[in-house]
């Protein structure tokens, strides 16, 4: 069973849920990413799935990203500093965040979902 973080009213999250279910994946009930952000270990799994490209994990179009001026600051921050920001504000994380015990994905990019989840 895959663990999923997102927002219930997010149409992108719903679209990805339908895709994953149509591919035969069983998903846990969605966890509200604002109220219960993923753990450091879970973020690390997604980070490894994206081969260290942390920007692929970030909701770059979100208000929290803009408020923190991460577009200009990201290169100066360590991975751990970015993870801390993500834990403090789940809205910095691209949705939905989907995890199993070994890997994870963030967002709705079909090419990336196919690559990570072999669909």
C-alpha cells in the first residue's frame, strides 16, 4: 500500500490518485500535508528518487515558496535546511507526495510518475 500526502480538495491530487488506482496501486487514505507533513526519512526517500534534485520536490508555484524567496535562496541552502522548511510548512512540498518503503514521488508529472512507479 502506498502512503499519500496531499489536500483532499486538490484536483491534481485527485487526478494522480485516479491514475495510480487505475494502474493497480492501493493507496492509504490521504494525509493532509498541512497538518501532518512527511517525516525526514520520507522526504529523503523522495529526494533519492529524484537523484538529489530537491527543486523537483518543491511546490515552486505556491505562495509559501514565493514568500520565502526560495527561487533566489535555494542554491545557498543545504538539503537539511530545505527539509526543515518543508517540515515547518507542508505547503512547500509538491503535491501529491506518494511513498512506499523504498521510494517516493512528488507532484503530477506523468513522465516522472512512470519512471518512479514503473507504470
